C-alpha cells in the first residue's frame, strides 16, 4: 500500500504531524508526539530529534506499526527504519527547505537525527 499523490502533496505542506507507535501490546497507540515530517522520493519520512534513544523511535522500531495524525486525519501505519545515505541526503534538503527558519534545523540534519530516520507507510 502507498500514499496517494494527493495525500503526499498535502503531507508535504502540513506541519501537524503526531506519531503514536503501538505500545508493547501491539494494538494500543502510545501518546501522540509532535514531530517534523517531510515528503521526498514519493515517501513520507520522520526523524527523532534526540536520535535512536528517543522513546517514540524505540517503540516504532520495536512495534513496527502504529498511528499518525496528519492533515487532521488519523492513519494506521507501518514504520520502516534504515534509510540509505543518498536518501537521507535528499531528506536533509527537504528539511532545510521546509524548516529553514527554525533554530532546530541543525540538530534535525545532524548524524544523530539522520540515524533515526523512519519511512512512514500506510497500513
């Protein structure tokens, strides 16, 4: 399953992303966490500001499924870590464009955050 072109266009412009990987029971969404999201190469991507030690990142990698809230809707999703360096470079460029005025940009394109990049796919 993939996101539609219309969804990706809306997601690219949105700034209301909340991630809620499932808890250990595999069916109860965790507390939604606000994070940045970007769209590139036909995919939706998120990163953990504090790297792989982030609690939402750990849950996403462990449970591999959860929910997101974006563009005023809730979606059931899967999480796929491990993004290639070349793709991470393109994700950096979109972060630089979308969040250019934020003081948090530099940490979000650091090696620590790059190592905690996840692709979000519809389920």
